[in-house]
């Protein structure tokens, strides 16, 4: 009886821990099944890692579910447009940007050019890969909304000074 009394709490604890891990994994996969309403931070363009300089904003993209609008930043300017999403097909259209001049416009120009060619996508965990045919042309990672908003606020304040 003493053995059973000692083993029972340990068994219950192990059962509880294993079920909470399963719930967490299911929640994570549910959060990343769609590309909509998430902040996707740019990681690479055409196989080249992207690193924003200290003078630029973090480049990201966001697909709004409600209006099928795409918004974001190119590293210099705001980006907006529309998108059509069906299964693994993704078409971006009517892309436009604000017209601020920045010291380095290469990232912005490359990002806009690449986004105009996108026709499919895949999500694997927290990584979104955009494709032109079967060629991966851009990779994004889900980001933290607070970080994105503080980055935006910091840069808007810098723009106004």
C-alpha cells in the first residue's frame, strides 16, 4: 500500500505534464496554420539573409484577414496593397509604398520586386516562405506585435525630428 501511495502522485504529475505539452503543441500549430493577421518579419530575399541597418525599420508584412489587405514595411517605407489567398496560392496586387527617401533603398526595391512575383506560399512552424513557381524568393518569421509597434513608434518619432 505504501508503494502505491508513493507512486500515485508521481504518476499523476507525469500525466499532467505530458497532457500540458500536448495542448501547447496543438495551440502552436493552430496559430501558424494561416498567414493572416500575423506579423511576418523578413528574414531573407532570394536566399540572401536580410539584416536591417540601424537607420532602417524592421521589414515585415501582414495579411489582414478582414479586408484582404496586405500592409507592412519595406525597411524604409510603408507598403500596402491587396492579396488573394486560396489553398497554397497567394497573389499580391496593387502594391504601393509611401515615398520617403532613405539612405539605402536596395532592400525596399528588392522586396517590392520579389513580392510582385509571388504566386504560392508554405508555412512550416513559425516560418513563411513565399515562392515564384517552385523557387523560394522570400522567407519570413512570425514576429511580436509589441516589438513591431515599438519599432514603428521609434521610427515615426525619428522621422518627425
